[in-house]
């Protein structure tokens, strides 16, 4: 076993450190390779009960628009009725408030026409499956 020399002149092994502070040998070896001060080597093991129980809050990114207004992607998504991902894309590309807060237009496709075109391209193959012909074939 390798013996590590500390600043107070004493020699310890990883097994001794692990037994004294109640941790794994790997943690003890890691501490001995990083620190030579006994205060740092023998500091108590950080357990889940010692850690703060509050979850970390996500930091919001604020974007500055041309009119001096500072907004987040969530603000833009709520005002423009779009997804947060699309709001981020708009904020990265544009700084003009008129473009950033532009409401998304509803798509007015005729679904019955689309379905009719798909049905005309469908056929039943000999293996017993419905297939869709490519529009270019």
C-alpha cells in the first residue's frame, strides 16, 4: 500500500483515511492525491443529509430588444402564442419587437383534399399490407 505524506509530517494510507472518516477507498485515494493538508484530507464526508434540499433554480436568459425592453423566451412564447423553442429561435435571430412578438397565424389547409390525394395513391400489395405510392412514381 502506498503511504502518503501530509504537511504535519505524518504518513497515512488510503485505507486508514477511509476507516477514519467512513468513506470508500476511492474517495480516500482521491483526497490523498489532491490534498496534503490533514484538515482537507480528514474533512467529513459530504452526505445527502448535509446538502441543501432545495432544487436549483434554472437561470433564465434575458434578451435585450431594440426598444430597450428585456424579455425572456417564456414571455415571448406567452405573448405570441408560440412554443418556447420557437421563441428562442426568434430572439436569437431578431431584435425587433414587431417581429419577435408577431402572432403565429393558424394554418388553414384543407385536410379533406390532402386525404383524398393520399387515398388515390394507396394500394393493397400481395403480401397483405396497404402501401402508399410515392408522388413522383
